[in-house]
């Protein structure tokens, strides 16, 4: 088997048995935090674009299985802690794109196009370079505009359903102060208890709790592809894949882009037929598995990704219960939990969008248009945000001297 492609080596491995404890523990922590912190967003996003409960459950199962298998296969193949996850920014985009379509077959067609474009990025590096050449401020501002309305949900929920929302928010705040990694899972646990108590015996009424994949025949609507498929592709590449490569590089790993992009794109396409939106190289949870907390020796961290992948597949078997739980809750409560989970991503996006002084006005224009939720001629606000931001940037650059 090929050795890890590392820019440097540190530490020693210790005994094989003892050496597995750290990476396996890191994989368990990563999988639990990754799943618990955003599965509500995936289900809410699929519901927003027209999925039934059964289709949303199938979609969650699909992204769990495809990302889990990619974790296992590529970590084993390259002996590196390469890890995958569903596209969290993409799920947020689905929530924000509720006005774009309620035809889930058309949304699945957009998911397929997104996956095909990711594969194409792996096979045709020029396309990948073109996507990464989109100004960082514009891409970040678009993502911030997608996240902003969702991050307002905790405030709205605290006013509309204070008896449910405030305990969730307080739990998140306490854990964020004591152990930030567990803040969102703890908040979700409190929300789940509240939902079970309020729903009573109606929680599982009419719901199928068995893991079931539902095949969805895709429909290719050009407007949905442009307003949903293309933004999904851009936020997945710019918001997940590119940071994912950067995180791995930070810890000394040179991850081969072609197999990673082809695998995640192909996995996204396969999952799309069963309602999954997109998978990508992990970024945040990758830091847990690729860092020294996983193992002092960088060459012995790959079991963390294998462990996380196996757990993702296992968690996927609970997709029916997860969907039933979410469907029984007031929608604003679920969005509020998702908003708490995305606060960090919102801060990062806004910071990145405003980092370059000369690009702040185009970035703010992108953010405002995207956050407005406006839909014109069937095209959603993410598309118009990119278009308006790009136009403002071009106009803003006319006649500007290089030293400006």
C-alpha cells in the first residue's frame, strides 16, 4: 500500500493496540459531533425543496452511507485520515432555496448536476481552478447570505416558543463556554427531549423508522439547475472542498485532488438518486482526525477516518427516527438548532468576505441580495447574489489604480 504523502513526520507510534485507541477515539468524536451538529439541517433542507418525510429520511441515509464509504475506502487506500461529510453549506442553501422549487424531482436533478460538476473538477483541473478563482470575498459573502436568515432563527424561536427554544439556547451557551465541540450536540439533545415530551405518542405515528432508500426519478429543470444546482456546487467546492484540502495541508498531508473530487462527486451522484444532496471533503471534523490529538505520528491517523466512516454508515440506519423526530417538532425549533450550529460558519464567512478592503462593497452587495431571499424569473437569491456581486466588483475595479 502507498505510504502517507506527508511533508514531514513527527512522533512515534507506540504499540499497535495502544496506538489505535487515540485515532479510534478521534473518529468516534468526529462522527458524533459531525452528525449531531447538522443532521437537522439536512432533513430541514430536503423538506424545504419538496421532499416527503420518507424521501428526506432516504436522503439522510444516502449521504451518511456515501460519505462513510468514501471515508473508509480513501483513508485505507492512501493511508491518510481523509474524511468526508455531507455538504453543510449545501444543506443551508436548500433551506434558503425553499422559494425556488417544491418539486423534489427537480431538486434531485440539480443534485445530480452538482455531483457531475464535482467529478468534472477532478477530471478537468481547469474547471477546479476556475471555481477557486471566484473571488473569495464574493463566495464567502454568498455563503454568509445563505446562513444569515437561518442564524436568526434562534431569536425568532425564543419569541415564538420560549418554553422550548430558551432551554436549547441556554444549553448551547453553557456548553459553548465549557466545551465548544459539544455545544450543538448538547443543544440538540435538549431539543430532542422537548420534542419527545411535547409530541408524546404521536412522535412515531405514521412514520417508518426502518432505514429505507427511496429511488427518486430526477427531473432536469433549467431554472432549478441554475438557481439551486450551480450554487450548491459553488458552496460545496468553495465552502467545503477547498477548506478541506487546506486543513489537511496544515497538518502536513498532501491529499491527491483527483481521486478525492471524483469519489465525492460520484458519491454525490449516486446519493442524489436516493434524495441525498451532496458530499465533500470534510473540513471542521477533519481537523480532529488529522491533528496530533488523533495520534502523535501522522502516519498512524488513518484509523480515525475509517472509524468515523463506519459510524456514519451506522448513524444512517437511524435516519428514520431522526426524520420522525424532526417532523414532530415545530419547524422554527429545528431551524433554531441549525442556526446555532451555523453561527461559527457565519462568523468565518463574514470575516472572509470583508477581509479585503477594496472588495467590501461587492461582498456586501452579494450578502444583501443573497440574504434577501428574492426570487426573480424563477432564479433564487444565491444566483442573483453572485451575479450582482460580480457586476459591482467589475464596476468597482474600473479605473482603479493597482495601488488603490
